[in-house]
């Protein structure tokens, strides 16, 4: 089978390429640039949002794995060009790498693939992934190419930001955890995700299905962080632990921003003339000026990464709403459906995945010191 992997220069895409080749698949890597791509593989340069470039890049392939990221807008806008290009080349299936974050960073108990999704997220990445999934579902309803969606959450392994960010923070003296890092980490080692991709690409009878995927074990954040600290001689129990208030998102973040980022709103904006846009901006500025008390200085607005209510005396700049919600997670997202329909059994135990990740971290550290 000839498999195209979109996003082959990234952490997840690069590992998927390597894994699928090991399983005997003929793999073509697709990315915007060749940096980080194995030079021995078949490779094409293409932008996922460019339907013509994608059509050429997918020629001769049997299926495509969409593992490309980008900006939130690119996450949404890439779905239709990739699907149209797959359809033009008579591909059999699109496997889309979504995220368990469509359920939020701290999903409610009982959350599963059957849970209703919302675009009212404080984190715009979550909203973008929800929109991308919805768009793919719409395309499949009137299209000919089968689709399967995978929802991993915390993808760990050599090159994962969840691994090197904590290691770097330890060395910088800025490491901090929330509530002792005792919350559930819905982790998946990157080769386990690659295994799920292989199954999703080849398993019959799963067209249109969505699967949560993770490691076999119930993992807590301290289970991930402690081995990293130990590897570099840090005492994990001495890493500062804070208990900030839960993130509070504004009405604008939960209601206005999703409307502004919707496809309908963007289409309307495109149809408005530049002069009309300039007039509207002037009107909005004037209205804001009338609401501001005379002589009052304009205060900077707090973005979702640093709301004022979350300032704490210890390593305040290291704490984000995402970090708080993730490390307070109390629900392990179930993989029963993937086990039942895909035959998914994670081949790499969590401890082995940690070991491989730490070996990479030590190599990275030694290489940085030598240079």
C-alpha cells in the first residue's frame, strides 16, 4: 500500500513515517519543507491548504494520513483541500489525526467518542480541531473517500514537547507542577499512536468512525515528570507545586471568538469591501472611546495564556490555563471502542516509552553540551 503522510517533517508525522515503513508500507512524506524528513524516503513539497499542490502530491497513493498542524486557521482550512485531492486521486481512505482536546483539557467524567462536541472552548486550538472534524464529516457525507478520525491527547516520545519542555524547565529553574502533578495524563507513546494509524488505515468496516487512543496504563503527570527529573539528578519532590484557581474564560473567549473564527463569518468578511472594513473599524474604535472613562488609561487585556486571576507568587509565568486544566484532569479517556473495532492494543508499555524518551533527552543534552 502506498501511504502519504501529511506533516512528515513534524514530531508526530515523522514518527508515523518511520513506523509505517517498518511495517512494510510504501510511504511518501508530504510537508511544506524538507527539513527533518528522512532523505531516503519518497517526498513531496506541498501546502495542505493548496488543493492543486495536494492533488499532485497525492498522485499514485492509496491512502493519506493527515498529521499536519499549523495555525488554528490552517488546521481548519486544510481539511477540505486534502479531502478534495484524495478524492481526485481515487484514494481509499483519509486518516485524520485530531485530538482528545476536542473534549477539553479536563474532560468531564463519562466523556467518550459519543460525547457531544462544542466550540465553546477557552483554548482556540480545541475549537479548531472540533471545526476540522465537523468539516471532514460534512465532506464524507457527499464524498467518496472513507474517513477515520483518531483522537490522541498527550503524545509523548523522543521529540515531544511534553518531554523536553519539562526537562528544559528543570534546567532553567522554572519547573512547576499543579497540585503535585497527581492529575491523570491521557498519554500515548508516539509509536502506539503510529500503530493506531496503521490499524485505522487498513481495518475494514470503520469508515466514518472516531477513536480515542492512548496508552494501556492509567498514567498521572507525576509518572511522566518524575523519571525525567531523576535522569538529570533533580529531586522531583522538590519541584514547586502550586494550587492556582481554575481558569476562568471571558464571555468573549467562549462566545464571541468562536463566532469570529467560523467559516460563515470569514466568508462574510471576505465579501466586505476594504472601505467598508475601514469604516467599521473606525466606528468600533469610536464606540470603545465613548465607553472608556475620561482620562482613564487603556488597560491591556489578559489573553487566555495569562489571565490576571491566575497570578501566583511561585513561578507565575510558568503557569498556563492549559497546564492547570491538564494537571487537574480526573478522567481517563476510554479506548474501549478502539480496542473493539480497530483491534488496538498499545504495543509499547508506558515505562518503555518513558525510557526511550529519556534516552533521547540525554542524547539531546549531551549533543547540546558538545556543540
